C-alpha cells in the first residue's frame, strides 16, 4: 500500500483483524504496521485514528494501543408510543385538512447505491468520470483559503452568485429577484410550502419527478395530476384543472422533463404563462436540465420567466445535475411579494447556504473553464444516449420507446403488456442491472407500463449498454 488514499482499505482490514482480539489485547505498533503493509506513516495514522473514533481501539500514552472492551448493549427501548405521537390530528369537522406525509421511498430509490456487480441505470447523478472534478477541486481548494469563504453570508445568498444567476436566467431579473437554496429539491420543497397551505391543490404533470410528489406530500398539499404530450403539460387539461380545483400552484419541468424527456416549445410556454396569469396561479418552473443539452439538440426555448409579464413564474435553476451531487446549489427566481415570502420561509428552514459552497459554485461558474465543461458533458451525454438507444434496439422488444430526447440523462421506455413494472425492475436487479419502475413517477403509485433508464450513473457508455442487455434478459424471461 503505497498510496495515502488507501487508508480506508487499511482501516477495513485492520478492523476485521482487531475485532477478533480479546479486550485489552495490545495491537501492533505504528512502526510494525508501516513495515508489515508497506504503507506510509500517514496512511497508518489515518487508519488507526478511524478505528479509535469507532471505539474499536484505544490509545494509552506511553503504553501503546489496545483492543477496547466490548461496549455494553443498550437496554431494549419500546418506541411504540411514537406512532401515536407522530400522528398529526387535522382536527374535527367535515372538511379535514390532509395530513402532511413524508414519504421519500420513490425519491430515495434514485439515491440507492447498487452493488459493484450491478449496472446502475437508475441513478440521476453523474458518474464521477462525468463530473468536472478537477474544476471543482481546484475551486474548492482556492476558495477554502479565503477568509470570506468562512464568513456568514447574506441569508438570500452571495450577491455575486445571485447576479450571475439573474443574468443567466434572463428576463430582466436582478440580484434582489434571486434566492440561493441548498439544491433543487430544497427549492421545490421551499416553494411549495411557502406559497400553498395544507390542503391546497397543486397541479403537476403526470408522470412527474418523485421529488415533486414528495415535496407536495410533505407540505400537506393535494396533488392534481394533469396529462402530458410530447411538449409537456397539456393546456386544455390544465385549464380545466385550474377551473375545477381553484389551484393557485402549478409545477412543471419545461426542459427534458423527468421522466418523459418532453420539452416545451415557445408557443406552449406562452400558453402556460397566459393560463397562469388568467387564473391568478403561480407557475413553478423546475429548470433542472438546462445544462444537460446534447450536441445534436435544437436550440432550447428560453425560460418561462422571460415570457412572464405579471410575476406568476417562479423559476428554479439547479447547478447540481451538471456538476456533482455535492454541489447543492440552486437559485429560485421570481418577482414581487412572493420572493419576500420565499426568503422568510428559507430563513426559518435553513437560515442560509454555507458561504464556502456558494463561493465554490461562483468560482466554477464565473471562470473561463465552465463553458468548456458544459461542452464536454454535452458530448459525453450524446455518446451515452446513442449507445443506450442502440442497445435498446438490439436487445429489447420492438416499440419499446418512441421518443429520444436530445438532452437530459434518461429514457422513458415501454414494457410488454401485462408486465408489472415493479416485478420487472426486481428481476432486472437480480440479473445485475438497476432500473426505475414507472410507478415511482405516478401520483397514485399505481402500476405502469413504463420503466425509466438513466445512462449517467454507470461508469461508461459500454456499461450502460451492458445493463440494457441484462434488462433484455429479464424481459425475455417474463415473455
């Protein structure tokens, strides 16, 4: 072991060895471990420090290190009372307010980490090989040495970062029209519970991103699903839902929608904004995929907020998807009193986003390397999509999918009639590939005839294609 980064592997090996020792047994000295493993002194020190923190060993000054005595087991704790205590009683009367419901099962599925022998066609974040890690690392290292990175930032966010986002989003926005949040999911949750109250209806696309459904349930909102076509939510159905429910909140993903990949054109966008203005409803624009355009994509329509003359659009611009799951930075933009409401709710929930993270994001975005990083990612996504589509054509039944989005990171595919999406996903996992059942994107959770395939979490385009072949075997078995 000659690489200092191997300390974790060494710690795991030593844990297994020392765990078998009796309490009080002396463990080898630091020098003995260096000689035995051929590791650097730093590597051994970090491994031993980790075991010490875990309570496996203890250091006695002047005597050495020893196996700790086994910790006494905790007495059984009866937590059955918590079910009743955590239940929220909405009150009495005819019109009961729906319970706030924190169900993260579908959302959490997108964060699950399959085993090393499983091809991940489920995850929604870039594989490390696709992330601009050099750019992020250099920015964080540079920022970390600045004293202002450790000062308390303004609650609304760094002024310079808000300036950048205001210019990037467009629509004549200014600094005071932008709020910095801890990623797109936090922005969705904040927007829903700040604008609407428990029991209020919220209109969503169907199918839709599980994080939107989870945020709505967490805010106690009543989800009203509205059908989509190849350009997203359908205006006619949306207008009927607005009239029938009196909803004052609509949430859409206008660009490479998750999971369908649908993208709104200019005319559709104008129709939606006009409807929102006519009915006095806020239109939340979750623009999560703006920087995930492929090289063969047609020019995208500008954001909905550019077509808004009445302050109905609340725009969410996430920076996490094109960078790293750890750069949890998003901007929420809007005009008028709604921003005061959002800023107040954000302060109550979070107070502020850490300055060091905001400075890192700003250093990346405002630097000369950011446009190149976006182009590199665009080319890689195009290659992965092409390889995945070709594998689908060769290994899955005809008619599996009809839409090939020129952006985003996923494909929405159809499975054979009479096949359970969840059963198929489970069988696919047994064969070594993780995919997402379409029912995760349904507001009712009911079975669908769809699966979502993501091609960015696998190590390479070849791995994504191999995963599709395994999925083909799972489908063939059920045929």
